[in-house]
C-alpha cells in the first residue's frame, strides 16, 4: 500500500527527536544555579509617581496616535492624487 515510506520517515524522525532530548537532559546538570544570585533592589514608587507616569504614557501614546493618523491621511491623499493622475 502507499504511504509506508512516509510513515517510516515519520518514525525515524520521532526516534531522532527522542535521542536528541535524551542528550539534552544529560547536559542539564552542567548548567549553573541561580541560588547565589542577588536580586536588584528597585526603589519604591509612590501613588503620585504612578499617576504621573501613567499620565505621561497616555500623553505620549496620544501624540503617537495623532502622528500615525496624520501620516495615514497624508498617504491617502497622495495615493488619491496619484490614482486621479493615472486615470
């Protein structure tokens, strides 16, 4: 029947993948541990600072959105003039 060759290839691929994962597990012990790593201390943020950051981000996003809309409108106008010129 047809398809035996493709199934044999699939089985060979699965066998190869299994052997690769077995090799990876052996090297897992060589990796370092994070037990001795010191975490950075970040300064505490007050509610006023959080509100200020939030407002600044909103303002920046609004400016970026306006810029994107203006560029889109300008490109549409240029495209319309180009299409009108061709027709």
